[in-house]
C-alpha cells in the first residue's frame, strides 16, 4: 500500500478512518467553523489568544475543547452540547445545524486531537486512542480486534512521518523484534491476503448475473 498507492491515497484512508472515530469522555476536539464562502468565523484573527500571555499569537495554535466527564463540550456561542458516543462526522453535522441559527450555511470541521494510532488494511479503518504511554504494536492491534484470518501477520507496516517500519508477528522471534512502542500519529497497515478469484467474482458479480439472466431468457425463447 505504501509503495503503490502513494501518500495522497494513504492520507485519504486515514481521514476516512478518523471520521469513524466515536467521541469519548476526556477527548480533546479541535473546532473550525466556516461560512459558505470559506471564511472562518470562530476567532478568525485569533483575538482570543491575545488575552493569554503564555501563548505566542504568531504561532496561531488551534483552540481545543475538552469533552468533560458528562460527555459534554461547551462550544463558542452554542453552550454545552453532548457529543459523547457520536461519530466525528455526526458531531460535525449536529454543530452545523446549531451554528445555522447564527450563520448562513455554516461548514464545521471537527478533529480528534488526542494521541491516537490509525489502523488500516485487513482490520478495517479504525482510530485507536493511546490511553497511556508505552502502548506497543500488539496492544494496538488487539484493540483493533486483532488480526483477522485474511491478514498477513508477517507484513505489518508502521508509517511514522516519512519512515516505514515492517513488523513480522508471524513468529516469536519476529514478535520480540517488532513489538515497537507506538507514537501519536502512527499509521498501522495490515496487509490483507489477496484472493484474486473471490475478488473477481465480487467485482464482476453483477455483470455475470445480468449475462446469466440474458442467456437464460434466450434459451427459454428458443425453446418456445
């Protein structure tokens, strides 16, 4: 995947996986609100940071909002809103409706800002929060419901920045050498086992079904 699809495809898969993340208590969420024309309307000039002496306004960091113990976030202008248990994309849709009371066709971008690892490939697109330090690769895979039968345990890749590490968990020796400590932003790709025949049937199944139906109809008409 990392050599054939390229960085753009990997980023797309990662974004899709993150959109499927379910918001939990103690998460940090980064919020951006835009008008229909793309103008940001929540603190567009970072004026809120001018009252924070410890912040360097020139760096313009994103403002983060904590999901409290009740699963609620106090958003600007909206007040407390319960977001626990929502997918990120569902929370975005909810906030867009709320901000529509004040703005014409607002666009909301909500991001999960805690430490996390994205798992792609055979286990499906998942975001795994790093609940504590020194969580290792095997723990992340276990949280992602393990390695399915159609996965290659000997070809697990960890993308960290511009580096790619290959982990082999098919042997005890490989496990000892490959069970690395995960870092925030890592992307784990578990290569699935390719089954050309099954994939071909799946991809061309509808066309084969239509062709079979037409053939059956022709045989019936000929037999009349």
